[in-house]
């Protein structure tokens, strides 16, 4: 996915660029409304993430201006203004979604991915495959090379998340928020323990590793 982030807070913008990039997406940054409008008008982006309060041209003006020029790229508005009237105003200006600061990055990522799916409809996958590993969400089953693998509920949830992001680096923060529903780091080795158990179940006795540790970043599930 190609994402344009229009955000004047340099630290916040660089954080989003790093986080989206870790999730496997391409990110461009614009630090004010005028440059953001120019990028969005001329660029081929899948989703725009627009801060509401921007110098030179505020976020809602950017969005309404793009809509006036028939730029239909989905827009998620970020704002510290969270009252109902604020959200309604943002959506009526042409925004597709509205997220109030502060926010959890995993929720932002999920909303951006949902906007991308909505603009490019495709059939919802129920079976995920990586190499000879297959996970079926409907039957709640896992097989590798035709052999059944029995997983505990948390292990299944962990594997499902990794498979939905196959080929991408998944950070510890993403796992904590999406698999354990933690929005803080409990300072335990719970992730390491579950990853180790899962790795043993999907790799022991099979050909080639699938679950790789990316030092200092997280984990990636991919066929060798």
C-alpha cells in the first residue's frame, strides 16, 4: 500500500513513517497543507492520513479541495478534536474515517487497511498459505505438508496474525496489541515463549524454517 501522511509534527510524522514501513507499506510525508495537497493531487496513493490542524492550509481544506478536483483517494483524518460535531464536520468535508489522538498505531493501521480494502474490494480470505503451511480460519485448522498441526487458541491467533502479514516484519508492539490486546508492554517474555512454541510446532520435522526473528525489529513469516 502507498500511503501519504500529511502531518506537521515532525516527530509524529517520522514515527508513522517508520511504523507503516515496518508493516510493509510505502510512506511519503508532507509537512503542511499546501505541499500535502500538491502531493495528493498528483500522486498515486492508496490512502491519505491527514492531520486536521496544519500550517498554510488546514486538513479539512485539503480534503475538500481534493474532493472538488475529483480526487477520490480514501482519507483518514487524525485530530485531537474528538467531539461528535468535530467528527461529523470532518466526514462531511470528505473524510472517510476519523481517528482521535492519542491513538494506538495498530488501530490506525487496521483502519487504513480497511479503507484500502473498501476502495479496492476483494474477496475476504479465509485460508492463508505460506509455502507448504496452510491455515483455515473457518475450520480453525492448521496443516503443513499435508500434516495436521494442533495449536492452542493463543498460538492459532498468533499464527493467523503472522500469516495475514506474511512477508512483512511484525513488531512486538503489533503483536501485543493485536494478539494479546495489550496497549502497553508488560515487560515479560510472553511473546518470546509463544513464538518459540509456535516455531517448534510448525517447523520441527518439516523442511525449512518459516518463522524468522528480525533482530531489533520483530518477526517475519516467510518461506525460505
